[in-house]
């Protein structure tokens, strides 16, 4: 296997050239700003644990509860959109759309099972 100097010089977040591109990954369930807020709260809890352990645990629990609530809401919205997209389709004429919806259900369910 040869050493690829071009790829080695790319930063971790940089997109590879055309030969190395992959299809985009699954859409995140939570927006990055929502994730960042929760992560910041957890970091704060970790950083303050030594001085105020009970308050730090309460903050961590609150961040966990917020993450759960946001995930449940995001999943409910995703389910609503998926259902609206296929529920009124004629199965005979819209099999591609139904197949796409089935793939989306499978992808989301598999992601949940790997948490």
C-alpha cells in the first residue's frame, strides 16, 4: 500500500477528492448547536464536580434529560414527516417512494439500536 501524501496533508475535516468521496451520512437527529449546548453543560458539570459534586450531578442529569427530550421530539418529527410522505401514496404507482421511506425507517431504527 502506497503512502498518499495529498491525503496525509488534508485536515481531518477536509473533504477528499472525487475518488475518495462517499455519499453523505445520515442526517443528524439533533442540530449541532443543540448538541453543543448539551455537551457544554456536561463539561461544566465535570469541571465543577470537585467543588460542588451534588450540583454537578444535578447539572449532568438535567443535560441528560434535555438530550432525551430533544431526541424524542426529533424522532417524533422524523416519524411524522416519513408517514406524511408515504401514507397517501398509491402502492401500485409509487413503489420507489415507498421503498425510500422503508429505507429511512430501517436506517433510523438501526441507528437507535446502536445507541
